[in-house]
């Protein structure tokens, strides 16, 4: 690897609502699950633990929040076999083996419930507005997803999938060694549709891979290439980071093979990947897109882009309401006690 940390997402605002990869993330590691209200210090605890790991030269994965890319939903410190996650909705997590493997941290023990009860009506009103904004955002993302589906439906039948798979398999085999072990998959989102816009953690790819291939994919046929590359890499015992499309979370968008130091990233008009010093692969050479199909794709792409922008505007309004909601909890918190508690957790982790 070419760095000491990477940035990813574990959740996505998608065409089918909120999509979560938390179960796979927490399954493999000892887990600290943090619960509490908005603004009660959950992200702050994770940032402090991650900062301590960084001081000690440990590798850290920062998992950002799709509802606020400046906040954290989780961290992973592989050398400590430890992940820490926000266990509150919409990504509800519970300790699977409490005490034996996992622990629960509750920030609510440091708030003044009397203050929060006095603000119940305001909290209830803001919570309703937040739900409304998410509902609107997801309706627009559902329409964007249909537009993306229309592009794939139009172009897939005009594409030589056999040639793409053969090309992807050969390229993967030429760039990897057979490690003679079982390959492993780490499912993540590299991108996020967030209030800050479309976030793409490009640096993560360059931390995991020295050699990057950009799949120029105007017609959204890249899934065929990536599926074949993933299969080939796993057969050869490689570790594979599979980064799914946040809009259509069943479809791989990028992959990185850190054992081999290579990555394959998808770039299109709505999700451009402006890579540095990368090899370009034009996937359109595997398709025969006629004039009618191109017109269908242009119209669907415009709809996809427009609906995604509308969804982002709704997420921006949601964040504004969420910021207001957090203030009620911030005012009710005893952060001095929380900070002392956090220091104890940190000492225990790094003892």
C-alpha cells in the first residue's frame, strides 16, 4: 500500500433507499458499536481513536457518512483487529457477541434528559422534516436509478460480453500472481451521493494500487468487465476491494487489488473518475451502439444527472435540519465527561 489510511463509505443513498454494507464490515472484526443521539459525540470518538492509531503508525480505514461526508460512520484498524461503528439508524448495528467479541458504547449516559424533554416538540418537528427530505431525495434517486437501468438495458444487447470478459480475465491474469490461497472480498462504496455533492475518494484507489486502469464507460457496460476481473482475481487468491455504485449498489463500479497493486476504475459523464497517470480502456470498442441507441442514452443520461442533482439538493436541506437537531443534543451533553470516558477507551484499545 502507498499510504497509512484510506477513505470509503459503508452506506449509500441509493435508488432503492439507504443501502448498507455494515454487516460484512463488522462480521470480520472485533467491534465497538456506538449508540446515541445526533451531535452526541459518536463521530468524535471515532476520530480520536483513529488519530491515536495514526500516531502509532497503524493503518486506518475511515468510513464516512453518506448523509454528511465530513462525519464518520465507522473506522477500521486492521492491526488491532478492531472496527468502530455508529450503530444508530439507518445503519443499525448491535454487538453480535457482547463482551466476548463486541462492546456497546452509549453516549446518552452523558446527556441531560431533562433538557432534551424540554425540547421534545422541536426535536419531533425537525425529525419529521428530516424524514421528508430523505423521502424526496430517495424518490429522485429512484428515478435516476431507472434512467441508469434504461442505459444498461439499451446498450447491453448491443455489446459483445464474451469479448469483454475474455479481455478482462486476460488483463487481470497478466497483472496478478496466483497466490494459491482463497481470495477475499472487501465490499465498500468508494463514492457517495451526499449533501456535499457526489464524493469520490480517488486517493483511496492510489493508496491500494500503484497501477490504475480507467474504464471509459459512456454506455454503462463496465459491470461485465469488473465481474470477470473479480472472478479471475479471487481464483488467483487475491484480496479484492469491490467498490459498488452508490446509486445501484448491486453493481461494482471500481475494484482494487492491493496484493498486486492494480486497480480498475469506471468513469462516465455523471461519475467521472479523473485519474492521474492511468491507463485508458475504452469499453465502447466492445459495443456497436447505433444512432437510435445513442439518442436513448443521451436522454436517459440527462434525466439521471438532473434527478441526482435534485436528490443532492434535498440532502442539503436534510443536513441543515440535522445540524439544527444536533444543537439540542450538543447543549444537553456533558462533553467533559464524554472526553474522559473516551480517553479510557483509547487507553484500553492501545494498552
